[in-house]
């Protein structure tokens, strides 16, 4: 039975993590829909998130390796300074975009989980996500990755701050911010998911102490669920990538709107 449970949870995590529809919001919704203790052990959320992390790391492995080479090449190598400069500056822009949400997460995480953890609030956050995705439906953008400014990085970072609220999609919010900063769709997608790594890694590190008490009998079911999350995340990202390139991101706004209406009606 444990295997079935964690396969289902791994699938939910995997399909919703890349998509702009909030993985944490869906897990919380499923927990309340089924009203069962099988969703109460959220140590698994750390493990399944790691599966998603590995999948997205694999997808962007070449970009990450190139950024590392450019960043340290600019610092330590006297040759090709101009060639490495764009990558060096890009890394710092990622850092700047990460800092606001990192500060908010560390200072207010417990307060947010205590005071904003309700189905009614979840319904409103899905409505908020639907509105954001719809507003950027026609934006194409003209900036490439090298054209991102520090002002853009700050704006994107400020947008990302709201993703600490339960039900607010991180990928959806950052994608919207990137598009509002006039990035091309593919470059917006790349920046969004390169920003995923520091935020996700920080979140997992904060939760590792909770994972230490996991019963040994759950280790194998957890591993199976993590592998499911890994594979499904990879496939889900590929689907999202095609949707963004075609300018069909607004389709998710319809889904989020319907989901919000379902929450308001079913849990009234």
C-alpha cells in the first residue's frame, strides 16, 4: 500500500513542479480532498522535491556547466575576459533574483505556514495565478539572456517573494515576471528554471533535519516515489517548454480558474 501512495504522490509532485500551477498547492488540496493520514507525512515532500531537482538539473546541465566555466573563468583566467563576462554577470543576476525570496523564507516561513494554510486562501492563490498567466498571454518579448539587466533581476526577485505563500506557483510567477521584463519566451523559461536551483536547494537543506527521523521501512517506498517524481518532472517540463514556445501559457490560467472555483464550491 505504501508504494501505491508514494507513487501517486511522486506523480503529483512530478507533473505539477515544472508547470505554473503550484505543486505544494496541489499536494495540500489532495490532502484535504481525501482527508486521510496518508498525506500527513510530509518528509516525503523533501524526497520527491529532490527527484524534481535532479530532473531539472539534468535538463539544464549544459547551461549550468557553462555558467560555472564562465563565472570562474572570468575570475581566475586572464584570457577571454570579455567572452566570460556575460556568464559572470548572469550568475550575479540570478543571485540578486534569489535573495529577496531567501530572506523572506528564512524570516517568515513559520508565520506563513501557520497563518496562510487554509483552503480558502488556496482558492484565492489559484485565482491570482490564473490572472497573472492570462495577463501575459500576448507578450513575446525581445530580450535575450545576455540582455537581462540588474533592474530586471531585482523586479523578478521581488515577484518571486510572493511564492513563499502556499498555492502561489514559483515557476508561473517567475515566468510572468520574466515576460513582463520583455524576455523572449525561451530565455524567460531558462531564467525561471535556473532560479529554481538555489531556491529548491535552500528549501531542501532547511528541511533535512526533519527527514532524519524517517523510519527505515519507508526508505524504499520513498525512493520509488522520488524516481517517479524524477521521470514525470522531466516529461512535464518538456510539455511546458512546448507550450511556452507556442505562446499557450494562458491555457493554465483556465485550469487554475476552474480549480479555484472547484475549491470555493466543494469546500464552502
